[in-house]
C-alpha cells in the first residue's frame, strides 16, 4: 500500500506520516529532506540561492545518508529548500528516486508537497494535511525553541506565509491537494486525535477500494 501525506509547512504531516508508517509497518520517506539536502549543500558551497545549474548538479548526485537529518531541519535551511524546490531541474533530478521509493514491494509512506499529485498519483490512500497559518506558526515557534533556535513568533509566521506562497505558486508541482486526497485539518487537533483521524481516513479509503 502506498500512502501519501501532503500539506504545507508545520501542518503535522511529517509526524503523521512517520506514525502511519510505523502503524502499517511501511518504510517512510520525508521528501522535504531531499530539497533541504540540496539547499544545504548549495549554502555550504557558498552558491547563490538562484544558482539553478549547481542546485541541479547537487540534486543529481544527492546522497541523503551522508547528511545529518537534524542539521537539514534547521531553520536557516528552510528558505534555501523552498528556493531550490521551485527549480524544475532540481525536481526532475529527484523524481525517479522518490518514485522508486514509493513503488518498492509492499509500498511506502511518503510526505511532502507533491507526493499524491506527481510522485505517486496511483497511491491507495492520500491525505492532505492542513492547519491555519497561525497554528502552524505556533507549532514551528515551539519546535524552534526546543531546538535551541529561538525566533520571534512574528518572524515565524511571516516565514510560513512566504513559504506557503512560494510552494503554492511555483509553476512546477505546486502545493495543492490531489483531486482524490482527503483533507485533514489539524488546527483543533492534538497529535493523538490527528493520528486517529488519519488512520480512519486510510481505513475508509481501503474499504472503499475493496468494495469497488
Ligand atoms: O516539508 P519541508 O519544510 O521539510 O520542505 C522543505 C521545502 O521543500 C518546502 O519549501 C517545500 C519543498 N518541498 C517540495 O516542494 N516538494 C516536496 N515533495 C517536499 C518539500
């Protein structure tokens, strides 16, 4: 079974995808880490964020196992990731690896922005996880404080809005729900309630497919 979990930054999709993967015994890929990896290496090489040629070359030889996932999740990498994610050459270079991951025997859980629309449109269950920008900023603010990267709330929400705009308005693979995705708004839900809702969505989708 392939399960895709898409949605904007700090919607809770990563946590839900990890928990769904554990629940169903499936491998999990956080596709955002790929774009973060490209952004990270671009910054490390002191390249401009709009250097698409270098970003594409980095994407073609990206090996996530050589990078520290925790360092990739740092706030300074978020903006770089959002820039390189808008580059068609970077997305094309990362496509096959994501598709191979999704199509491995037994299936997989993938989370990101386009996993249900572009990477695995054939997925059995698709979730589109959202929350209000204010709630997502509140969560990210808490997360940054926990990571010892204290930031003002007003900066976090401005950054969330900027990234939402860039992710939604880019010409290639913009952030949008797949037509057959089920929307899960986690604004009022804690992680346990969101997880129960996610399981219910996956089970209902499976039951619906079994009937048809
Ligand atoms: O989910 P995240 O914050 O780790 O994602 C980092 C950036 O990568 C974000 O700006 C959106 C982009 N991204 C994307 O365009 N497509 C994906 N499948 C995953 C992430």
